[in-house]
């Protein structure tokens, strides 16, 4: 039997099936991925991820309808909420379906191992629908030890990020977002990376930003996506964003690094940091449209320009860190480790911890002063016997609980 006949037979025997899960389940899956050093999966509070997973009930989203020539019904389905309805952990994922056997067979026949796809705003029945490899439908309790399941979860988040970024583009076109120079360059104006001297569409700025956020330790991703994109845009990145210049560190500050670390960063390390900063800018630009109903991604911290009337804040004499903007989990872990190390070396004392740590953590997480978890963590850090803070994984667990509490608040 020829391939076309096999495909037709399979198509006639099966119908497309939808994939269902809720944000609480996805949150648990992402917690597992964040324990795997190959991934740094964004938290549920990331507005790009949220927009891609569940859309948004904000009335402002409807104002972009006039832009939709194709697939308008699909977009309406993605954004269909009742008046006053909010997003919470029980909100079901929107508009996702499983790849059929025929589609999988077709991909394999062409030598492709694509595990999912997203097509925005096209004359296609699947426009604005996330299509996922059917293996994701069998995610189970052994996710921690099942590499295939972890990969499938990462694909779900990856494709959701693409859909979230596509909504960002529509909000820009609708005039609801005035993009920063950084987000506009990466997502609208940068060149595609080259292969054998030929531009390759999927080696674009969006993919560089997504892979940098999801798989920053993956050498194949860096080699195939981030480096080709950087090389294709090297001059613009140097001239307009100071990547490759010492001045880069006068413009962008990485809360995860000390100044000494920043001074030793090479050009590619600057690029990785910059892609992460710009991802957060795009997430914040979505938050500025839909409001605080979605937990806001941290606004990237930028140092003032040299001609700015406001001087850059100086570290206190006690060595205590200044109050940061909201952090993601990875940044929060590093902040907690920094405070622990300052305690252990005597640079700050327990009384200072009791006074200042609740304020620091409230700023870093979005939790309100007086939240019981803030008090509990403060007491743990202020205790004379702090040896447990050096236990493997404890700081990471504390950071995860703080982020989760902020979501539930």
C-alpha cells in the first residue's frame, strides 16, 4: 500500500482530538522541568506564557478584532471569557489539539521530528490552535523520571510562548502596545540567521529569544538558533544596543550577577543576558495592556543614562541588597543565596534580617507585607542556627513556595 493510501486510511479512521488540562496541572509540570538543569521554564506568572496558554478575558483584547482577516473565529475562541471572569489555577488551556497519526506519519515521511506547531492569522483551519504531539496526552505521575514526558511539556510551553508573542504583535498593530526599541528590533525588525549563506526563517529573533529563555544550557539550540541570529544582526546589536561594548553594562543590569561578574562577560554572554531582558520587556508590555489580573513579569532593571538627573542607587554600607523589582524564580534563588552568604560571613546580622527581609521579599515576589510565608522565611533566615539553609535544594524550595504563594494570593 502506498503512503498516500495509508495516510488517507488513517485520516478516515480518526478524528482530531482536543488536549485539555488546567493551569494548576501545567504549573506542576513546569515545577518538574525547573528541577532539570537543561531547562529554565518560565513561571505561570509570565504574561507571554499565560497569554499563550489561556488567552485573556480583558475587554481590551477585543479591540484587536478589526485586525483579524483570517481565523477570526479561532481568535475569538481563544479569548472567549464571560464578563468579569478571571484566570486562576482551574482555568483550562485554550484551543489545543493533539497531532493525528496521519499528521505524524506525514512529518516522519519528510524526515521531520516536529513535536508541535502554531500558525497565527492564516487561512488555515489550525490558525491560532496549538497542535501537540499526542504523547503529551499521557503525561503521568512519573514525569520526574520520564524524559519523553519532560520534552513534551517543554514543547507545550514553547508553542504557548509563540502564541503569546503572536498576540503581542497584534496588540502592537492595534496600537495598544508601544514596543520598546529592544522588543521591536527582535520581534519585528531583526534579520533571520543564515545557513550556508541563506536566511532561514525559523532562525529568527523570536526563536532566539524563546530558546534562550527555555533551554539556555542546550548547546544544539545555541548553535542552531542563537548564534546564527546573533551573527546576522551583529552590527545592529553593536551599534544600537552596545552588545560587544563595555557600555553594555551601563545600560543593562543583571540582578543575578555581581558587577565583577558583569565586567568579565564576553559578547555572547551579553547576548544571552540581553535576550532574557528583552523577553521580560515583551512580557511586561502585555501586562501593561491587560492589567494586574495576570501576574506581572518583572520589569527589567535598567541603569540610568549618564545624562539622567537621577543618580544610580548606591549599595548600603551594610552590604544589604536594595529592594528589587519582582523576580523570576531563578533570580529569587540567587537573591536568597546572596542574603544567606552575607549572613554567614557576618556582613549583615539577624536584627537587620528581621527588619528588612520581609520588605525585600515582598518587592521580589509581589506578596503583601505580613503574609505568613514572608514571616516564616524571615524567621528561618534570622535564626541563629542557619545550617539548614545550606542543605541541598532548600533555597530553591523556598523560592518556589514564595512564587507559588504570590500566584495564589
